[in-house]
């Protein structure tokens, strides 16, 4: 972290204000421009490093402590909620911190979310692709589920009607490539076969391939 001249708080000031940390603006022996703990003047970053080391070399004891803390949080949800509301910034910094420091955990969390929320993940990807194609509009997972319900979970192509319970594609009725929007009003659910055949045909072109609208 870079030193900032205007946010120094002396230990005495911090004590007077009841803060737990102060900031000298000077580096510690390890060169961290981090906050210091009021209680022992120790550099917060060095302390965090030492804690990480302790956890690595005492995995069993660390697990016991972690489980104990977890149990406490579960048994005292109001305490946790109170802490979060009082320490929003700290909580956010903590979330950012593991997100940056631990790419493996980041991938693991993302994958497990995707496994548990497949429909949401697909909606997310669809909206992302549409945005990249500069298409108008967006839709929610609830809207996709409403479309499926309305179609009775069957392929929207009247000559097909295959069940969509196992596999389905969400199709833009008027293709994005031809100026169609990404709003739910321009979406239908097709079976994979029909969707691949339809590709980016307009509704008229698609109807003609089935001998309609001659
Ligand atoms: Zn330090
Ligand atoms: Zn079909």
C-alpha cells in the first residue's frame, strides 16, 4: 500500500477515539505502509502474515479454531449481522482480498455457484454475449422460467414439440445479428435440433423452411 500523508492517525489520537488501529504513514521493518494495532504497536500486515504462517504450520489447531468460530457465528447470527453492518468496508476489503490473493479458491467458488445455479449461469452468459454484440435489452432467469412454463416445457416449433426438460436452447426469435433485442419478449425455448436448424434465420425465413408463409 502507498503511504498517504493526510490519513495518519497517531496512537494517542486513536486511543482517545477508541479506535483499535492507528496509522503512522511510516513503513514497518518489512516495509509495509500498513496500519498498526493500538494494543501492541504491531504492523497489521506483518501480523496477518504471521497468522497465515501459523495456520499453515498448525493446520489441525487452525481447523479447530475455525470450526469454533464458525459455530459461534451460526449460533449467534445477530452478532454476525451486527458486525457486518458496523464493518461494511472491512467486510468488503476482506472479500476483495481473498478474491485477489487466492485464484484457486476464486475458480472453486465460481464453479460451485455455477453447479448450484445452472439456469442463472446460462442467463448470465446470454446477457453477457448480447451486451458484447451491442444488442438492446436483457432478461432475468425468472423470465426464462416463465417462458418455459408458458411453452409447457416443449419446443416452441409447432412441428416439433419435443420435451425441453433435459436439454433446451434459448433462441432469439429475431436474431441479435439482425437487430433483434435481448428482452424476454424476443425469446423462445427450442430443442437443440430446432435451434441449430433455425440458426440466425428470421421468423419468416424459418417458417418458410417448414413450408409455411409461402
Ligand atoms: Zn509490516
Ligand atoms: Zn424442436
